[in-house]
C-alpha cells in the first residue's frame, strides 16, 4: 500500500478516535441525567457505548472510502470538511445535552447534525455509493437519538 492510500486511513482513524473520546469526555450520566424522565422506549444506558462504537467504525470506513474515491483533490477536501463539520456537531450535541444540561438546545442542534450526515451521504454518493451507504446506520442512529432527545424535552421542560 503506498503512502497516498494509507494517509486517509490514519487521518480518519485518528479523527474518529478524537471525536469519540471528546464526546465520551463531555457525556456525564450522573445524577442530573439519571433524574430526567425518559420515555418507556429509552434503551438501557449500556447499549449507547456499544452502538456508538459500531457507528464510529462505520463513519471511519465511510470517510476513508469517500476520501479515496474522490475524483479530485478539491472533492477530497470537501469530504474532509464535511466529516470534520459532522464531528464538530457530534461533540457539540454532547456538550449541550450533558454539560450545559440543555436538551432543548441539543434537540435543535441534533437537527443540524442529522442534516450534516445527509449532506455527507448526498455529496459522497456522487462518486462513492459505498461511502454513502455506510452512513445509513449513523443517520438512523441519530434519527432515533433525535426522537429520544425530543421526548426528553417534552417530559422534562422547561430547562435553564
């Protein structure tokens, strides 16, 4: 494997690990979170780290696949930019929900996160259907998280 093939693997893996680590660092399942009323369909807390691990693995493979398939360096830069924006929004949701204890703000932010996933899928599908399809579970996961977030807002508002 030549150097140009390994760079996307290294960069995407390090980026995914950083986003996952930062997200985990700002996620606090302490007393405030435990005291929130949650819908009956809220999964057990133990499932979230397992789900996120799988999702981050798929995101990493999607980023590598899209970056390698990009037809031009400009397209590759767009791939990097879209995934970077998505990582930023992913961390921001955790900050808003857990650190600032504002599920109401986090809900509106998760809409942006969802749109960023859709943007990645649409953009990457032009030159890598595989990369776009690898993002489908992430879109589903965030759709579920958004519905759960909205239910938490409805059951616990007002915040702040």
